């Protein structure tokens, strides 16, 4: 298993190209199963999760061809069962269920287990499928959904933590081929859901209200092939923005969309970082001492849970007390004990972490536990004195394209240690 060796203390400078969004890529690739015609998806990030989704599509019977950052998919004939061994490896693959149910009126996929950040049930996905008239059965680790016909209906998809991103995506995809009108209340408003709906409409779907908590889908008989270019990855952009602030650097996020990052940029401004909108993207600069800010994670357009860990690393470096509250996932503080190994002073009180920031961090070997926690450890390592070794970086390769290469281009002293 590879690890990253980081010599800290170098301010980052320059431009970094933001890749296509992982969390738009997964449901959009799944949506290609809705039509027997060819689809072309551009600006795909070179990530293990994306390659994995391509494997799942192939397993289901689709022809998949990769040309650089473009995937050509044609799902002429497909099977309705998602293999346990494949699906269990990536939770995001649950979003093949909606397209399979929509097109074949039947779908069986292995029930995704929990993960380190939370239990992550799929009850809302299944509630939505049942509301469309599907019979849903969980048996021997698989969830089966089937229906003679899918009929549009009104449903409320809000849960313990508010809306569900992949739940909204899954039900929206199934509803595109249902009879009649479906109205999803408490729908997720994330830009990735909007990007998915844009692709579905390019395939001939009838969807309105996306980006708001009420989405209306008027079912059609069939969908056709289409081409789509993914939106930039706002979480990757936020991670590099925080890296610039953490290292007292100046970085331009080339191709990033500021309209997807309001909550993050607002908090960075509050902390004292300088944000400028340039022709090529967003410039983030830090000179001088930052101020502590409090963060509460919320569904979009609130502060994203996928940036909580990275912001905590920044607050650990910032003199003063900041309170970081995680409202989306019940156990998303795995990075706290690893940041403490670098010298951070953080206490967990229920859903909040109290960060007593400002103590200089010093390099140490640390262990990545999940995708965003590992990004936080890399950021802390870039700002720490001495050398930090981040182990198990396969977590980070799931969601960050060529992170060590991009950071080196910004002047970071980072290298990847490949285990044989
Ligand atoms: C998506 O996961 C993202 N993943 C996650 O990013 C992200 O953290 C999350 O949305 C929230 O923004 C992808 O898009 C592939 P949810 P998703 O359903 O859709 C509860 C990353 O780092 N819930 O919006 O699985 C759930 O337990 C990943 O890139 C139910 O209770 O998240 C959670 O507490 C990590 N029942 C909350 O809702 C359900 O049926 C939000 O989860 C579904 C969800």
C-alpha cells in the first residue's frame, strides 16, 4: 500500500487544474444504463472509484471504452443484478439501482454495508422506489426491487440529516421512465444532482425544479444517447483552497466554479484568507495570521461535510478556539486522533470537535481512514515542521486525481512511496 512522504513548511504557489467531479461522475455513469444508445461522458477524473464504476457497467453488460478522460458507454443489453463482490467495494455504486429499475422494472444489488463515517442506510432510496410502485425485498444481503409498471407519485425524501444526495439521484433516474409525474420533496440540491439532471435531460428526460428541494419528473417511454461534460470537483477545489491558506501560499484553482463553493469561500474569508475571482478560476491567498471560525456541516448550500476534515486541519493551525459540528454523518471524526499525532489539540464533545488551534504541528507517521480524512492529514503535513508519512493513501486515490503530482507542481515537497 502506497504512502505519501511530505516535508512541510513550503508555501504553495501557482495554478492547479481542478478535475471533473467524482460525485457527479458516479451517478452520471450509472445513468448511461437507462438507454441502449451510446453515451459519451467527458472530463472524467482518473480515480479508482471511476474506474470501478466502469467495471460495474461492464459487468452489467455495457460496452465501455476509455479514451483519455472520456468514456464511451453503450448499454445495449443489460442484466438487472449487481454483483456483491463489486458493489460492496464502493458504496456509490448503489446508484445503478435506479437506472436498472427504471429500464428493466427490476433490480437486485447487494446491500451496501456501513462505512467508517457512519451507518449510511439506504431506507430513503427504497422508500422512493416503493412510492413508484416497486416491490422492495431485502434477502440474503441483497435488495431486490421489481414492478410490473412504475407509476409516478409524490414523495418526501427527507431523513435524519435532511436530504439524501444519492437517494435523490437514484429515485430521479428511476422516475424518468415511470408513467406519469413524480414529485420529490426535500430533494438534495447539490450541484452534482443538478449535473445529473442536465445529462438526463440531454437524454430526453423531462425534469424541472432541480437545484431546489422540489424536483418534478414527467416520465417518458424511452431515453436516447447523449454527450456530457462533468462539472468541476468543488470538493477537490475546496481542498486546494485550504492547502493554500494552511501553507501561507497563493494558489489559483483553474476551472473551479465559485457558485458551487459559497459556504467554503465565505468561511475562508471570515478566517482572513483573501479570495479573488480571476479569468481562469479562483485565487486563494493567505498572508498573516488567520482567525478561528466555527463550522456546522449541512446539506448543500450549507457547509459541505466533505470539507469538514480539511477545515479542521486549518483550524488546528489557527490560534484560538473553533467549534466544528458534524450534522450529516454520525462518526466523521476519524481524523482527530491522527491530527493529534501531529500535535493538534482537539476534543470531541458529541457531534462537535473543539479545536484549540495555533500550536505548531510537527511531522509524524499517520494513518488515513477515509477519503476526506486522508486529505486533511496531507494538508496538516504540508504545514507541519519536519516530515509526515501518510499511510494507506489508496483512500485518497479514490477521490483526488494525482494529488502528489499536482501538489509538487505547486512547490510542495511530497513524494509517493510505492509498496511493491
Ligand atoms: C454523497 O453520499 C457523497 N457521495 C458523499 O461524499 C457525501 O458525503 C454525501 O453525499 C453528503 O454530501 C457520493 O456522491 C458518491 P447522503 P450519499 O445519502 O448520497 C442519511 C465523499 O467523500 N441517509 O446524502 O451516500 C445518511 O446516513 C463522499 O466524496 C439515510 O438516513 O450521502 C447521512 O447521514 C463521502 N437514509 C445523510 O442521510 C438514506 O436512505 C446524508 O447522506 C440515505 C441517507
